[in-house]
C-alpha cells in the first residue's frame, strides 16, 4: 500500500514529498528525498554513478574522498586505505629521499665532487635505474655519479651521470622517485605524487 502511494507521488510529487518531509527529522527527510531525486552530475560522479568505465582495464587511481551518506571522510574505508598506502610509500622512499637531500643540500660534497662508493650505489640502485630515460642518461657507459651546479640554474645543485667517454649529464631524482612510485604503487601513485612530490 505504501509503495503504491509512493509510486503515485513520483511523477509529479517531489515537491509534495519535500513539503511532507519538512516535518520529519532531518536525517529521515534527506533519506526520502535521496530515494526519489536524481543526483546532480557532480554528486553522481562522486558516488560512482555515470562515471565512464576504464577502457584500459588497468588499475584506477584513488579519487579524492568526500563525506558519504553522513560518514565523515576520515572514517570512510577508502580514506583508510589511502592513508595506509600513503604511509607505506613514505616508509619506502623516505630513506633515499633524505639521503639525496643531504647529498645535495649539505656540505657533505663540494661542487663537482664524486659520490662515495656507498652513496653512489644507493643513488644508482634506488634512483637512476628508475629514471624514465636512464639509458639515454647513461649513454656509452656510467663511470660515476657526482654533485654539481645545474648548468642553467646556478643556485641549484643536482646529480650528474659522468660517462665513460668523459661527458656528463644531470638527472632529476624527483623524476626517478615519481617513476618508481608509479611502477610499484599504481593505484595510489598519482595522488601521492600530487600531494608529496609536486613539481617546482
């Protein structure tokens, strides 16, 4: 009986439902209106409705989280999954990121100085190998890694590949980290990079 009465109201009864729901508690009234009113495109998209299907079949990026049906965003299961992934990625990359910053921004090395064997091994194994153009950077062969001033931005220091033929070329440790994260953490990579590894 109640469902048939609701069906009679649906074609032209949403205003009537609004008026009737005004006397109900807020949570109940919102539930009634949500059942009969279509979501706006932005709301539908955030609820996962009307979103285009992924044609690549690959993993989907973690979307920004919003409150859902009264659940605070920081208690939402997707938010907890994101925070757990964020902590895992930070634990993974923080040692090499801190080492690289120390190499570049402390007095540990002078301009033009070669890295120690230990630091060089870390930089090659955890950064350079993941650079999107690592083969081009290494070219004819890698002799060693050094620290020096950037050829265009003289106030910035960066890492350089010194090749076996005596040539040298800079490489961005940030590009290496971004490529590593995209490879190892594809579901959360873009969000993490956007929040922690923004381009200057």
